[in-house]
């Protein structure tokens, strides 16, 4: 245990019994050593070590080359099946209800979306298979546009 002695400092340093250090009460006159500054045009590069050093396990993929990242895509989600029967029914009703749509639906150049929706809405309202509260236009408009090929399925 260190004992505190109340001794006055001397010109050689602080009086500390059994001390291996020589402390001085004099001010520091020498400056800290200078760290060299990078010269203009000098490039500093960092090199990283690979994290894995053991060989790959059997059945696994070999490690990629250093600096090359191989990202795996997330597995694709299956399309929702809920809309498929609805889209099929909408297509059937439209082909049977609108005579000029029996073979194919008109393109955007042949008929603008507004006219297409008005004509399709009337045909769907007339058919008993597509009438009722679950067949409100605001609920089926997107399925209608997918059925006639104007909007892509996600």
C-alpha cells in the first residue's frame, strides 16, 4: 500500500519514496514529435484480411474472390390466387356481354381507358354473376384493368 508523505518538492523533482520515475516540476520545453502529414498525391490504401480461412463445407458454395460480393435474391413470392378466378370471370362476362370484345380486348389506341371502363362497367352490372356488394366498381376496377390487359399483375 502506498503511504502519502507530506514532503515539499525539490528542484530534482517530487519526493516520492521508492519511486522508479523522476518527476520534475519544470515546464515542458520540447515539442511533441511531429507526425508526418501525407504529401500531395500520396494515396493511402487499406487492405482487409478475409474473415474465413477454412475451406468451404461439402455441399456449400465456394467463397467468392476477395472484393467480390455475391448477393442472393430473395425467393420470389407466389402470385396471389385470389384474383385469378375473379379476372377469369370478368373476362368471360365481358366477352359475352360486349360483342366486339368476343375475340380480344381493344388496345389503348383503339379505345381510351375512360371509354373502356364505362363500357365494361355497364356489361358487368348487367350480368348476374358479377352483381352484388362484392362487385362494386371501386373494388373491382383494378381486376377489370388486369382482365383487359391494361394493368400488369404484380
